[in-house]
């Protein structure tokens, strides 16, 4: 079969919907930058176990609430000890340290320099660690906690959204294509679930099955598919009487084949956009549950649980709140910009014309 040609007998190359959408997305600078930010966060989360960072569960009570610094922990600890003595001097109206205080600092400096612990059969000085993001109230590295917290939060966003979208596609496609009593029954079920208090359903599920990750996935996905099902149903209804569907039906294609191979591929644009915008919603819902004490259980952590822990000491130890909140904010903004960009990219009538 020969390829299509133009009036100059030159072969014509067609563009797929995906290729056209990619061209439009690249013209939306904020969405394109956000795309790479999202990829960066995802890669950091996936490769967290092999990154050169400390364990997110290792506790060192001598390193409690150390501020962010590029210096090693011993330098930071000595500086903190000096500041404590300087505060005492200020209260007493002195400008110089006495001999006891100088001896105290020197003894503390020798202690942190000579301390040794055995880790994996090797003797090391734990005070030579660097805490770029500081430490929490149990002496755990905040950089590791933020990275592994992002791993949990992003997993909840993506897996929860994937589960909800798959359920929504199944229900919406069946209801939209078959119609009749089945459509009426499924949509009334959706209406009933819409009328229930969403957050109370999630809380009840978590209270029954515990605060583990799988229970959290199930609870957040349980009623999050409702809007997806309505969106997919509307798309299927608008497409099921199209000429290409009639042609497939006349050739003997089954209902399942028509839905899977013809209707859903032509609805993927709006499904992808809706899924992208739903990921931040899942992450925010998990954060809210963490504030209620129903989120991820220790020793695991998410951005939401880290923010919840950091709020209590935000005045004295602001870095415990700032870094997880900043990571979560940047990721959510990037996902929202990317979702808006995908919405324009998959819309042929959008302002971002080719």
C-alpha cells in the first residue's frame, strides 16, 4: 500500500494525538519546566535506597534538633555549646568566659572529636556526619526523612490515582456504552456515594484496618473514582454513536473490543489530564489525615506526617517544618502546572496552537 502524497508527490507524514500534544506542551514553558520537576522528584524517590544519604530511621540522641549546616555535626554541636554559654554570659552581664567555661568547651570539643561507635562492624565517629537539612527531635537526618517522605507521598498520589482511575474507567465505560438500567443503577450508586461524607468514610476505613500503607491506598481510592466514572461516562456517550464505532460494530466487533480499542483510546486525553490533576489531591488528603494522626505510621513518614511533626516545634526548630513543606509545595505546584499544560495540550482548540 502506497503512502499518501501531496500535490508535489511528496510523502505526507501524519501526527498522532500524542505527538501533537507533546508539541503543544513544549510551547507551554511553565508546564514543560514542571514536567521535568516532577520527573526529578519521581527519580529521587525511586532511587532513594541507593543515594548517598543517611538512614531515615537511625536515631542519635546527641544530634537532636541540629540546625541545617554544611559543617560536620561536631562543629555544629560545639557552636551550640558556645552559644549556650554566651546566653548565660549575657544574662549575667559578662563579656568574657571564665576558666570553668573555657574548660567545659574544651572538654566537650574533645568528647565529640573522640567519640566512637561501631556500625556494621566498623568503628566510626558519628559526629562527622553532615546534616544539610538539620535533624529532628530524635536526631534523624531531615534530608533522608524528606526524600523517603516524598517516596511515600508520591506513591500515594500515583498509586491512589491509578487505582481510582481504573475503577472510574471500568464503571464509566460500562455505564456509558451499555446504558439503560445498568447505567441508571451505576449512576445512582455514584450519587449515593457522593452524598456520603467522604472524610468520615476514609477515617472509618483507617480505624478498622489500621494506619498501614495498603489501608491508606484503599481508603483514599474507595470513593475517589466517582468523578472519573462520570467524566468517562460522558466521553463514552458522546463517542459511542460515532461513525468509527458504527463501522466497528458492523464488522462484528464485540462491545468489550469497541470500548477497549476504540472508545477509551479516544478518551485518553481527558483521562490523563484528570489523573494528573488528581495526584495533588491525593497527596493533600494524606497530609490532612496525618494531621489527624491517621496517616502513615512510624517508622515510615510522608511529607504530611513530617509537616505535622514540624508544626509543634516550628518556632524553635523551623527547619523541621520548612524543608518538607517546601518539597511538598514545589511538587504540588509542578503537578498543577503540568495538569493545566496537559489540558491545553490535549485540546486541539487550545490557545497553544501548533
